[in-house]
């Protein structure tokens, strides 16, 4: 399973990238269009465009209202500030873009700066299904298998949550969809692909994506998270072409699915063989 997600605002500067990637031509093995998850922040967001993305079947999640600096503010923001930012953004997405509240089930922290127990207590008490902020994996060439999403029935350790402050208490049934580190052409890790050093041109981008995919596919089939910002395409124009080529290749594999984060969790909670995937409502079209 491949999770293609985008962080930050949705607006006129990036909507055409999304329209091109999700134009309906790329489909999963059951014929359904590929799906993505958008962690939307409140700064510079056009809610009419958020509504467009939602109507096309993609998942909308919360990425806080302000995305404020400095990074360290989020580490010690406290329960009330986390609630104001995350729950407040969920309400805006509902009120301004028409996304049902119960479908805004996940969040990602700005700068991937987790906020300890204050953040996770807020998520549990406001009935969020999952967080996707913890970074995991070695800083150099990772010989260990990637980590699958896990619940916070037990507090995470330093391997599953490598950037502090991590939660120290238990939050039963709350899912963590970790950012498994990627590795660039110099074998140096990055939490998100758009921060890695990669080869030049679309060929370099494609090779980078393929090599990291194989690490998941050939080891333990842990879901691959392509967690990026659309600004990556503007900084390095060939990255969009490389990603498009990669998704095209994946669309010809009969055991690879590009799905939303919530779809991944639906399958993990109720794992079924490919022959019975239609028994999962969210996987049908």
C-alpha cells in the first residue's frame, strides 16, 4: 500500500499539480482511481479548492490553523493550544469546505514537531483516529525493516518516535502512522522525500522513488508513505515528472495500491486478501 499525502495549504499555486496527478487515468488493480490524503493548514488555503479535492474522493485531514514558527513552540504548546489549532482547523474544513467532521480523522504536526502527551491527549479526547507526525528509522542506510502503523496502546519508544517530546502515556486505539525515513542518493536519511538529496532530472527522481519503494516491497510490505509538499515540484521541476512516472509504473502492478491513510488503517484493522477487498467499503468505487 502506498500513501501519497500532501502537507500545507491548498490554493491556486498548487491545485494544478493535484489535478494532473489525480486526473482519473491512474487506477488501482480493482479499477478504482488512486487516492491521496491532504493535511491542510489554514494559512493561504482556498476552501473552494479543498472542497474540489474532497469531492473527488480524497481524504482531508488537519494540519493546524496557523503553522506558526518557531518549531519549538509546538513542542511545548500545551493541550489548549493544540486543541485550538487542530480541532479549530477541523472545524474550518467542515464549515468552509463542507467536509463532514467525522471524516476529518487524522492530523500531522507542523514541522513534524510532536507535542508530547498534550498533543496526544487532545487527539484522543477529540476522537481523532490517527496522528501521522512521528519520525522513525535510522539516520543512515537502514538495514532494519520499515515500521508498520501502530496503536498507542503502549507509549512509543525511541525507535518508533525519534524526535522528542514523545508521549509517555497510553492512548488505546489511537493510531500512529509514522513517517518512515527515506534515503537519498548519498544514503543520508530524510523524514519526508522532498528533503532528501536525489539524482538530477526526472530519472533521478524516479530512481529515488523506486529504490525506497523496493525497501518496503521486498522486506515486510509495510505501507510506503510518500509524504511531501507540493512546493517540492516548484523547487525541482523534474520531481513532478518523476513522481508521475513512478505512479504510472505502480499502476501496472497487480499487488500495489495507492490509497489514503484511512484506507490503509481500514485494511490493517480488517486484513483481507485481494480477492475480498470489495468487502472493505472504503476500498470500493
